[in-house]
C-alpha cells in the first residue's frame, strides 16, 4: 500500500500511518448527543471522517468504523423534562433525524453504531476494573476517576488536571479528592433514568461510554480516534486515562480532530457555531435551500483541521462547482453515446491525463487527507473532459477519464448522478419555519421571530408580510 501520512494531535505533526493489523484500520469517531436537531457543526465531523474512511478503503484498507450515539446525558434529561416526554423517546426521535440528515449528506452508516444505554453492563465492568486498579473511588454521589493516579494525564492536549484556563464538563462533589477528577458513575437523582450497579442505582458518566464501547468492539486498541477539536480536552484526555489505566496498553495510535465551524457576521467577524451561542444553522433549514451534496462539497473545500466559515456565498459557490462537475459528466455521457457501456481505452492522451490526475488525487489524500487539493484534481479532470468533448475525443478515452472522475467522486462521497434541486423537495420545511416565525410574533416573542427571519435571510429566503399573510421567495 502507498504510504499515508496523518496529522496526530498527540504528536503535533504528520506521521506515517502504521496500523495495528496490517491492511486493517480500527476507527472510532465520537457521535452525537441526541437531544436536538443537527446543525452544520454536526455535519462537519461526520462528512470529514466519512471521507477519510472512504479513502482508506480506496487505498486498500479494510476499515472497522465505529461511531456511537449518546442517548443518556444531562442535556437529554433536561430536554425530555421540558417537552414532557421520556428520554428514550426523545433520543430515538433525534437519532432518527440525525441518521436521515447524514444519509442526505452521503455519510455511510458505520460498521457499528453503539448506543450508550445498550452498553451499560460494559461500562459497569470497566468502572469495576478501574476500582480494582485503585484509580477510582466512591463518594455518596458516584464513582470518580482519580487523575493523580494516572501520571500521563494531559499527554494528548498538553493541559493538566490543574489547568483552570479552560471550561470543563466536570461535575461538582465536595467529597472529590481533586477538582478535576471526573465521573465514571453518577448516583441516581429523583425522576432520572437509572440502572442497578455495584454502587447503587445510577447512570454512567459521559466519558466512560466511548472507552467501554471501543473496548468491546476493538479490544481497547484503536488505530484512529476522531472527533471535533472541542473534544480534545477533557473528553478524549479522559478516555485515554480510563482506558490505559484499565488495560496498561496504549489506547489510540492516531488522534485526529476536525476544526470548528464558524459563523461570519455582517461585521466580518467570525465566531464558533453552537447551540449555546444561538447561532447554529440547522441542517433541515440549509437543505431547504441547498442540495445536501453542495453542502458536502462546501465542507470538503476546506481542510478538515482548519476552521470552516459558514456564509451563504460559500454555499452558492459550492453549488456552482457541483453543477460544473455534473455538466461535464452529462457531456461525456452524451459524447460517448449509445446504451451499451463503452470499454475504457488502455492507452491514449486522455488515459495518460486520467492517470496523472489520479496520481495528484492520491498524493493529496495521502497527505493528511487534503480534500481541497483532491478537489482541485477533480476540477482539473472536469476541465480536461470538457475540452476532450469539444475536440471529439475517442469514446474509449473519454470513458477512462469519466471513470476516474466517478471514482474520485465516490471517495469524496458525492453522488454520481446530478441531485434533484433542493427547493422543490423542501418547500414544506420553509413553510413550517414561516409558521413558526408567525406564531412567535403572535405570542409577542419578537426575538425568536427575528432570529428565524434572519436565519432564512442568510440562507437566501426572503419573507414578505402582507394583508393576506406571509409569503416567501428564494433569492
């Protein structure tokens, strides 16, 4: 196999990919906490690591790809109480929506998609192992990991348990030994879901689930563990601590993290996108005005480690690039002609050009999965195909070039046929948002109404209020 270099967050450098088992990759990517709909920030890691998985398979590796669902969590409990439903129903509803959104983006289903609530026994077993090793202790509020008993704590992020300069998801307990000790098991509270355990009724801590599930399916040894850069500390740092403390073995060979999605404000300033900031762009809103394939192309136009700025014009540019690709594929199909498939030529100028383009594509992806450079090769192939059609190239040579383009689109997770336009399929979603905005106005919740209108405007939807109600047009 060709050498592939990946950027290791822990090494802080690009390093050669050397897997535990030759020819096989064990890959785990942190999935969503399903308490609400998905926004663009959720789409980015899903698309980026799906593309990495696709390229590894293209390069000849067999990939075991695991991505979990967190279906029990403080946020899920709070949201279920707010909506008057059960945590189970709420989580299943938003898991279903997440999977629909990801399928629309061309994200393949993982080899295994474990749910936290289905692996409670595995988590209990891991907590017991940590207790037996003397690195976990009990209080009235649960079981905690003692970070002072793991000397390598901080080796991934460079931050330590005493670092107070960043925000942490750390529960408070006056009986904790150290402020940054983290919960492995939480004692139950009234009205919360709970499971029986050696420490009484309760539920798992946030960090333990990923260690337990990767342990079950990959024996606590992963080649690649991915996720958003916001998970580096404390979540991934805590995964390392509890996994390696339990097994005495290295947990992950390569930690990979995608950059933040930012929102561009009218002032030109950028800020991180997030639900808590109130600036998240929901995928169902975006899909109402733009093809999911264009959204995927836009995501891949920026290297996965770099910040990704969201604004309307960038999506339109991506949609234009997508059109050029499909225009070229349509033109080659028409030029080749006939119903029967044409055998790709073995030699000729276009065959040589296709080979050179494929080499550039592979070199880009072998260099830490550099999708912007890979896309540049695809666009060059599109330009070559258009020129070849105009010049009346031989069908066999055109077929060779077309097959190269299609292979690259498959790696990038883009459809081989032109997608249908978004607006015709999603008009009901825009109508629903308009109704939501009008209901907010009637309830005198003007901030919410203005926020919905502003979001739609940024996505190219203009609202017009008149005596007979509100209408909208796509700009």
